[in-house]
C-alpha cells in the first residue's frame, strides 16, 4: 500500500546522512590522532598525515585528503563540527549525498593546495603544515550563502546574545577576515586554505547553476529581498505539456511503487531533487495523488 511506506507518511530521509557520516568520521579520526600522537609522537604523525610542502615533495599525495580529518585540538574540532552540522545538512538536502560530499572534499582539497602553493612561494609566511576541516566547511558556508544569500541566520554572540543577519553577510565577513589574515599572517591559521575553500564553494554552485539552467537566487546576490523569501535551490520553470502526464492509475499500486517511485527517491537521496527529470517529477506527483485519494 502506498501510504504504508514511511517516506510517504513523512519527508523521506536516508537512514545515514552524509553529514552524519562526516561528523562521526571526524570525531573518530580525532580520537585515533590522540592515540597515535602519544605512541609515535606528534611531529612524526603530522609529517606523515598533515598537508605540507615537504610531504608533497616526498610524493605523499594522500595528504590532500588526510589533512582534512586532523585537528589541532578539541576547540578546533568542535568549531568545524558545528559548521559542518549546520551548513552540511542544508547543502546535502540541496545537492544530495554525493553532491555534498564532492563539494566538501573538493573545497578542502583545493583550499589546502592553495595554502601549499603560497607556502612553496613564501615559506616563511605560509610554510607551516595544514590540518583541519576548515577549508571544506568554508566551502559549505560559501555554497549556502551564494545559493541562498538572503536566508536569515541567527548566531549567539559570545554564546549569549542572539544576532540575526542574511547569509551573505557571514560570507562577506569570512572573506574579509581571510583576506586580512593573508595580508598580515600572525595567528598560525591557514587563511589561504579558507579562501580556497570559499572560492571552490562559490564556483561549485555557479557551475551547477549554469549546467542545469536553474534560476538560483545567487543571480540576485546583491539585491535586498524579504527575509526567508528564497529557497536554497530554485529549479527552472518547466513546461509540463512537453511530455505526457503520468497517471498512477496506469500501473498497479505495488508495481507502481517498486518500479517507479523507489528509484526516484533513491536518486533524490544520492543527487538531490534538482537532478529529477520532468517525467520523474510527474511520477512523484501521481504518487501523491494516489495517496490523497485514499
């Protein structure tokens, strides 16, 4: 029966989201990092797994991935986990599990490589090893802000005072802090990695927008709009008359669900709702109509 399916009674969500997997992975690797630094030494451990100019010169190419799951302390970890939790969930709903993972890892990788490039050119200013998920999280934040710039965000200033502002403000603030950190590096933070992550997140969203022809809100990034008026992804308007409408009455109920609806829900989970074709959207509409008639 159609309404016996759990995803027809409530909003369909995969049992293990990519955001949750990344959160657990970061925590687990942090605990493993603490154990290994005790057994083999912090300096030796970081020389193997943190991203550095020397490491790439030694062909330790795996460092472009491993550094993204290491952290310099509990507060470094918690800060990145908070960003991953709040922005990762939204981008996963928009892009699907695979799309969100690509955005996260690509932002981290390119951000780290930008830091290493500056470290190679200016070793005294930017030559320290890089570790942390910050570049990937910056990519998520930038992607969110560009795709939904006027979405109101509330933060607790000093963990007490709530402050609300549009998403594009947090991107502008992050960009300003990053540029200043590059001009006057004195805090040991890999600001170039953050910048690379943000630029990758912006390019990722713009690239998908152009590829899909979607009229996303980033096209009106500098316009003022009412709070909450936008959506994270606004698919282009479609003309449903271009293809024949699918009727749920054409297929028996059980067969309709197993052959038509289930694969579409799996596609949404993996690639996001923006990946659906006109026909797939019509099939979902037919499924909803069948449930409404019961």
